[in-house]
C-alpha cells in the first residue's frame, strides 16, 4: 500500500480548503493567521489569549471523504516552536467528536508519527467515553494549540501523510 498524501503544502498553490478557527467562535480573543513560507510551506502563527474564557487557536482542512482503510498511522512533517500541539481528525464533518493526538515540537524539522488507533475522542476539550479512532474514512484534519496559557506560537507545516 502506498503512502496517502492528505495535504502537501509546497506541492500546490490551492490552499482554499484551509481555515483558521480560533476561540473567538466562543467569545475568546486569540488570533492567528496562515501564510506561505519562501519554500511553499504553511506557516501558522498567532497568539493564544485566555481573555473571555478563550484559550485556543486552530488551523483546519475540510475535504471530500478519503478512504483510509488499511492505513495505520499519520505522519506530520513540520517545524514547531517547542510547544505542545494537538493533531485532530474527524471521520465526518458532522461528527461532534474529534480524535486527537498530542505532540511536542522540538524547534527543528521533525516527523511526528502517530498511530491512528491511539487517537482519543474529545468534544470541546473534554475526553469522551468512546473507543479510540477506528474509522475507515476521514474528512477533516486540524492543528490546535491550547495549553491553558497565554502564548505566541509558530508552526511550519510541509505535509500530512498516512501510512
């Protein structure tokens, strides 16, 4: 089975499926933006604010359902800021639960490997009493930072793959 490219930022100029979504949807005051690096990678930067019960910033990508039957892990090629991030997936956009995997960036380019079956269900930051991820489709991926503190952040993303 070949690797499945979920998204390769430097391979396309069409990023129209990507959206920034911050805690302002719940009254918060965090801010962020998505820009393109000189190499063509995504650069997600901003500031997480705790004002008005806020505390997160996220970058999400919605797409037609992808068949992921047989794929066991997600691979993220990225360069972070030394902070802890969440990678989230949804099998269907209308699902309430997201399945998350937390990882800490090193400040250098790295490959983050995450077994899909270790991604655990959450809704609005709360763990759910449901099984870990086991779907054969995905329709959303998201990067989220929300470490319960005010902080600036920067995440540079090259690509997202499944293996």
